[in-house]
C-alpha cells in the first residue's frame, strides 16, 4: 500500500479522531487485521463477528508496533503517540477505505468468479497478463469481503492491471464484492453445485454469480463458459440496460474462443489448438485435465482484450503455475506421484480431478476422497454420484474419509471399483495408505477445505520420500 495520512484515512471512512493525537499528516503504509502479525507503523483494523471481537486486541497490536487503529467504540484510555479513528463499523470502514484507495489508481480490474476453477483461472489470467503488464492478483483465499479489500489495498503506482478472484457462499455477497471491485472485465467459469445448500438451486447460483456485473464499469466485457448450459443463455437474457459485451469460450466451434485437437501426455501438460478472433496457435498448458482449456481460453480472451499478441499469450500460458494444493503434481521416488488437489472440493471439481487421475500414467491409481460440504439435502446424492463416476474410470482403489464420504464409498462398491475403504478419520486412513503405496502408484488427494486434507498430502510425502 502506498502511504496514507491520517487526514486521508478520516476522509475515506468518514471517521472521527479520538484521544489527544493531533498529527493528521502522520502516515501508514499497511492495513492489518491480525494483531499477531503487526508490521511497524501499520494501521490495525479490528474486525468483529459472532464469536470474536478484534477490539480486544487493540492494545496488543499498538504495543506490537501499529501506528494506530480503527475502532467502533470509544476507549477507556488511549496509548500515547497512537491514533484512534472512530468508525460506525470496522467492516464497512475496510470496504470504504478500499474503494476510496482504488479510486486513486487508473488500473483496470479483471474479476473472476464461478462455482469451480476460480483460482486456476485467476492464476492463468495473471500469468498471461504478466507477459506484458505489472499485475496485482489475489493471493491465497483472499477472495471474500475481507480479502478483496485487503488485496486492493496492495495496489501501487507500479501496477497496470488487477486480477481479482471473487468468491461467495451466500446470496447478496456478490453484489457487495462487485461494488468494491468495479470490474472492467468479468470472467465466469461455470455454474455448479458448490454452496448449493445456501443458494438452493443452480438457477439461483447463476443469478448471484451474474450480480458481479451489477457494478461493472460501462462497456465491461463478460467472458463466459459457453459449454455451461446456464451461462450459454446469458447473452439472450442479459438486462437490455447493460452496455457491455459478451464473449463465449469452450469446445464449441461457434464460440468466440474455442479449443480443438486436445491432447495430453498425462504426466505434466495438456495441449490444444486455440482459435481466437485474431487467429489460432498451438498451446502447451503445464497442467493436466480437459478442464484446463477453460482458464486457458479465458486468459486468451483477456489477453487479446488488452492488446496482447498470440505469441505473448502462449508464453504466458507456458509460465502458468497453479496455487498450492490446486492439482499440484508431486513426483516422488519409485515412480510414485501425488496429485495434491486438497484445497477444496465440490461435485464438478471431484469429477475433473478423477479424470486427471484416470488418465495419468501409473500402474496403480488411488483416489483419497473426503467430504464435500455445503451441499445440503443433495449431499447424499451428489456424493454417491462421485462414487458412480469412479466406477466408470480406471481407478484401482478408493480411500474415502469422513461421514459424507460414506456415500462415495457405498456407490463405488456398487459400481465395482476394485478396492474400497472407508474411514471416519484421516489418521485411520493414513495407516492404510502406508500399506497401499507401492512403486508405480499415483495418488489423488481431494476434499473440502474443512477436511484439512493437506495433512494427508504431507503424510504421503514422508512415506514416499521427499523428491
């Protein structure tokens, strides 16, 4: 973040200075919400929730080096040399500060959402744009009402484009995020069953995802997955008042950007012919799975939107690297490979990951799959669908972990997957995995974030030896 004075902070959040501090020209260079990782001279922003209140840590943050803080209520006492800015809501103040701060920069925003593949698409778009521009991108899981403002507060004069991931799990959240991002370009990867417990149906999910356009700048370009049955109809139903344009990507020949001649070495890359309005070229994507054509095509569309050549786009695709725990290929000794896709899971991403495992070159293929959360009443059916999908693959063994994953296990047995195991805990599963792993094994690790399956990946690394 570039330096902000207290005077500017007061203007941005409509705050009021408390205590005896009077130096309105004092500056801060960073905003932090965690009192345990305070940087010297930072602004501490105490967030509040149902089960926590960051106001309890204000003194700790200030004593650790924070220059001052926002606060929703007046304090009994004020530390000397520290500033306190009174706001109605620290959550709202974070939003207002980010919007005000963003307005200081003439930086176009590419906003990415969807049920599956948001992070991969964000990483691919950023990789392509980085061939020509200095790019600010969302890091980690900073894609919500807290992470998005904090990401925008990292903007500097050096940045030329921002690539932002927008994630939601409840109705109304996307409109809030869109008002902060104010995107120039929007990418929507697909409409699936993720968080369907909260949305109720895919049609409601579609409506919520498309509210990303509510605060888009005039003339915004929307880049949509044309192979998705719901997104494919958006051009026909979009509000007539919307002044932007829509581009479709996918496998279909009639789409604006499409892929042909798809091939894979099933070790490290997927290759395809990419056809765009500007021409066509062969691209080697350093990742596995047919689903990788969608982030690639969206990145190509974004690249051409910003004047990049196909040669520059191809180079950017080649330099793509996935975020940690997003289908990371981890080779070990004895021709053993771990496919670490443990960051999160939903029915669509589960099937895509199983397809990667199915096609991967290996003598013995093990799927370690766990619970998928926020599926509501549809959870048993959707978990069973994963087990049935396994039965149509060439996966040799299922290790299912968790209460919900029992439905994956039952359906996999009915679908004649050769070996099936179910465990209530990761610890019990790991004991069996120790005995299952043999030379030539490929292991997929995948579950919802709350299952913390990175523990299993870390364990597998120890028993297969560090590469």
